[in-house]
C-alpha cells in the first residue's frame, strides 16, 4: 500500500521536486509503466505547468541561479574596471597605457553597464569580452595588467547567465495563467489519482511486479514526510510553508 504523502505541508519547491521524482521512478519502471501510461502522462502535463509557473518566482532554483550568475558577472566586470582605474595612475608608463586602453574599451559601451537590462548587459559583455580577446592592443593590455584570467571569468559568468536565462525563458511558453501555488491543488489531485491506480493494480496483481515500484514510491514519500516533520518540529511554520492545497 502506498503511504499517504502529506503534500499540503510540502514547501512548493519540495512539492514540485517530489512530483518530478515520482515521474522519474514510474517511467523508469518499464515493467508497469505502460499499464499506467495515461495517468502518468496526465501528471507529467501538470508538472510541466507548475514547474513553468514556479520558474519565474524569486525562490525558484532557476531564478536563484540566474541571480547568482548575474552577481558573478557583475563582480568580474567591476573587478576588471576597478583594477584598470588603479593602474591608470601607476608610475609605470606601460601599465598606465594598458589601463587606459582597457578603460577606453569599457567606456565605448556606456556607463553603468552592470545595471542595464539582463539581455542588454549580456550583449554588451559578450562584445566587450570579444574585444579583450581579439584586439591585439587589448590582449596585450590584459597581459600587462595580469587580468587575462579575469576576462576569462567574466566570459564564463556571462555565458552561464545567458544559458540559464534562456533555459528559464523556454518555460515561458508553458507558463499558465495560474501561479504555482494555485496549481498545486490541481497537481495533487492528478498525483493522487495516479497513486490510486498503482495501489489498485498492486492489490489485484498476483505476480508482485508492482512491489518494487510501490517500495520506491514509499521510500520517496517517507523522505519528504520526514523532512516536513523535521522542519515543523524545529520551528518551521506558516511563514515558511507552502500554501495548503
């Protein structure tokens, strides 16, 4: 028998991850997956909706990763600019000229690059890095100031940001009108219908082919239920819990 999942007490992010793992477990069990395909596909469709809706919330993994990479590239850019500003006053003429070349490159892209819109900043930094890596004068300037690896960090951070931004953007086409919290009760209903199907088939089956699936599902449910218990016993309450549904 499948254990009752206390989904109403799961935090929204945990709930979405729980449903994702349920689907992974079921689709990975080739022996019975085809027999409950219709119900599984219904849950997959609902999971895509709630996952797409959640992707645009500030506490979603996608949004957190985008924010992390945005800070990372801003720090790299400001670090390069700050170092160049310092070397612009260096006693060594070669270093002064190298710094001025770097600052001139930055200046041609305008002020306050780090506060531009996400896509604008991505485009500007991409072009700037290309300048740093291909213009002979700038390549030499970066080497003189010892910031070549810093340019590499800026490039990597900007590329990672853009990749994550586009990854989230792909989900926009699937984004429903309802919020993730509003969708949670709908997803729960479809999940429970699927569990009823598995339980019913397991009860009438005499071969034991559903047993491994039920055991895997129960193990996952136990982990999530225990997580709720641990959170609530340590003081987690409505301020951190997902809306009930």
